[in-house]
């Protein structure tokens, strides 16, 4: 079973990219078209609100895929659906090209929340939580069939452009926690073979937080 799970993770990461590749858009045109995105996603795609994703340095293939999902309703978000519904395929390609060309900003070290500070176990530190997340990211938990993140998202969180697997490095931890929780609860399910749902539903809340903290520190 362990070998089969690992094989599945690798197969999903490196095969079957049909229908994902898109023509590259215009960065200059995309900058103009992305003007309305600044209020949520920040200047140059680096959002200042931790629950809104950074778009800077994200693969254009992934951004296009998500905009199409918002437009068709496959991914649910009233605000993004309203925005995406008015975009043509060319608009999406241009906006994606612009954000892909921007440099993502680094994050400050996460701070323990009040609940974690109040834990009696003094060994719980932000470093120990990140270390737990690093182990889960690289190795997964095969006995519980939690696949390693590295298989699809790369050793440094760089993602996989041909397969439209997103880059995760330096993303906001709060957004990553929300996203994994949404996959876990079926709030979001627009992913190949429902893969992220299958992984996230087997993760504890502490594991989701740990791996999110770790990814947020990747550069």
C-alpha cells in the first residue's frame, strides 16, 4: 500500500498534462488588466491581507486554470466569479503572465497564537511546529496515507508549471491553512481526481497549521 501511494503521488505530479498548457499572454497588457485586482491581491501580486493569496511568481498555467474555474463556477467564490465572468481567454492569459513575472515577497516568521502560548508543554515553539511541517511536507505520513507535498509541489515549493500544480513558497500561512481546511471540509474540491481533498481530510488541524507555517517560510 505504501509503495502504491507513493507511486500515485509521483504519477500525478509528472504525467498527464493534456489540456493544461496555455498560450503565454502579454505582461504589459496584463499589468493594465490587473489594476482591479490590487485592492485584494496587492501591488505586484503581493497581498497585504494574509487571507488573500499572493499571486506574484505563480505559474501562469495555474492562474489561468483557477480563473476558468471561477468563471464556470467549478470553484465557488462570488466575488471572483463576478470578476472572472467578464474576462476573455486572452484577458486571463495576460493577467496570468503579468503575475507570473512578478517576484513574491518573503514572510515574517509566524507568531504563536494565544492557544499555543497557553499550552503547558513548553517545548512547543514556532521552530518545533515548522520542523513538524517540514517533515510532513517532505515525507508525508504513509501509514495514514497522507502524501508528501514535495511530490507535486517540489522540494522548494516551486510547483509544476506543465501540470498546473501551484507554486506554494512564501504564500501566506493563513491562506494556506484556509485552503487546506476548505479541501478537508469539501468547501473546495476543484482539483484533479479530488486529490487535495483525499490528502487534506486525513490531516489534523495541527498538521495543517504546521505544514502551512513551513511553506510560508520557503523562498
